[in-house]
């Protein structure tokens, strides 16, 4: 590999390789280079890059420097001199009556040489013209005859495709173009449609010539006798790019055409047989194998921190919450069971006549009436008048009644409180009282 830069003169035509000479150049810069004709100003179309050694013609000429302000000023003066020289040369051509067309004028960077480019149908004797121009410009004069293609390359323009001329943009040299290329590509042979502004066949006809030559090998010519999977017939129309033909079968009517692909027909050797002869069958139909479709790639959306969470993250969060909920559920259920066990039965026993008092009774709310349980010993007197202990039963809560008999209510309340006090003293002596020392020194009574 070797490091080079690509240079174009007047930013047109072919690009040339030059040695960068230690400079780091960029595309679009004006540079001063050394050529066989001396120093020239040119345009850098591609900066420093490496190419294969085989693509470079040695020795490489160097880039002298990047164009300075003085260099650009000299280049501008040369452009003005070229315009002036073009007008003077046209006047001298008319004076001498020469059959030639002036195309362009170029002055070298050093100002020691002026070149005139012209076109002509034949040879022109311009010796007297050169003498007149040399006496005017006082430098070396050179007249060069070019072709019509070179004229289009120098002048430039827009083609029928809507783009600048290929010769002015990138073509290095002109290659021959023939009418056969237009025939293979099934183009109209009208000269106005296949010719460029220079009057010659368009250079772009050669671009796809190799592709068309390979496609022509797979299909027959128009009018060939072919054998298809449905029978024998004549190729009426050929489509090279689609690789299909339209065939009129011998067994079909005149207006009926069928389309076949390259694997569905073959050319009959020897063409159409004579009347009464049977054509030779050589075609073996092989169905076309369909290519497997590539699986579609499903792109998952990317979620940022400012957008909604990804589905996977949301599922994981839900899974964690469910797991925590499952862990809390036994505890919560046990708590509810304990609360149910601790609920006082007195709430239901208040509406019953008999029942047992639950020790671990849970008090009701402040706004409701609290259930009080007491142990009451029924006083049962036998025939001798002796007192016997009775069964423990909860005190009945009488529903709130109207104060129609205040005397009876007060008596019942006093009787209940008196019985509770006696029962409390009795339990204390029996060792059932509340307190650490209750009933320790007292003998139990049976």
C-alpha cells in the first residue's frame, strides 16, 4: 500500500494520484502540484488515503504546497486572460477564414504557455494563425485539435437522464459503443434517443452490456420454435430482465399467448420441422424450488427511564408482590382466627336464657353497652332451710325498658350487687380470689 491524494485539474475529467509529500490534505482544497508541463494549480478531490502499489504509475509527482492567497490571485488573473484570449482567437480565425471551431483556452499557472482547443471536420492549416497569436500574447502558443466527445467533456452539461455528463464527471477515457449494444438491450434504434449531445452513441450503453450478454444466453430469440411443458409453440415476445417469454402454442388460437419462465421451456434444435414431421421432444420439466423465507426478526421495544417500564420488569414486580402477599396471608389468617376466638360470647348470650360465660371476653366498643359476667350462686333452700351452692351462670342482661316501675328496678339492682359482694367474700376464703396471697393461710371449705 502507498499513501496518495487524488487531484483533478479544473475539477473535471480524470483524477490523478500525487504524493502528499508529508502534507495532510482535505477534499476541496486548492493545491499547487508539479507536472510535466511545470507547476499547475488543481483541486484535491480526495485527501490522504492508501491504494495498492499496482494501481500507481511510478514515479509519483509530489504536491508542492497548499495554495496561498497569492496563488489564488494568480489563478484568477489567468482566468481573465483566458477569456480575453478566447475572443481574440475567434477574431483571428474569422480573418483567416479557417474551417475550425474554437472550444476552450487554457493558460498554465506560470503564464509561459497558452493552449487553444478546437474541433474541425478535416485537417486545418493554422500556421499563419499561430504567428498572429504569438505576436499578441508574447508567449508559447499551442493549437490542439480534439474530437466532439472531448468537446462535450470540456464544456459539460446535463444529459437526458437529468444528471451531468459522465465524461465530465468521472470517465477516464472513451470506449467504443456500437449499435449492437442497443439491440441487445431492446432499445429503440432511433438516433435521437440513443445519441448524446455530442452526436455520438451514449457512453452509458456500455455500462450494462455485460449483464445483458449473460441474460441473453438463458432465453431464445424472438420468433424461435420452443418446447414448453404444455406443448410446442413460437416465442412471440422476450423479456430479458424478467427472464420470461410469451409463447403462442400450436394447439391454441391465434390470439392466445402464454407466459413461461426459463425452467418451463427449451429451444427445439433445428427450429420448426417441416409439414408432416413430428418435432423432437428434448424438454424435461423441473419444477422450480422455492426458497425458504427468512424468519422475521421481531424487535422488542426499548424502554428508557422516562418511559413506562418494560413488560418483563412489570411481571417481575407483580411476582414479588404476589410472593409477599402469600407470605402475609397465613399470619393474617391466624390473627383473624384469634380474634374470632376472643370475641365474647356474651354478645350472643344476652339473647339466650342459659349459657356459659367465656373467660376471655373481648370488650365491645365504647358506644355500646359492655357485657359483664359474674358468678352467681343460686340460693336454694331445702326443707331444712340449709343453703346449698348452685351452678354458675351469667348474669342476664335485661333489655332497656321504660322507667315505668323505678321502685322495682332499684330493688333488683340492690339485690344483685349484694349477692355479688357476698360471692366475692366467699371466693376469697375459698382461695379463688384475685391476688398473690389470697387463700394461702385460710383453710379451704368443702
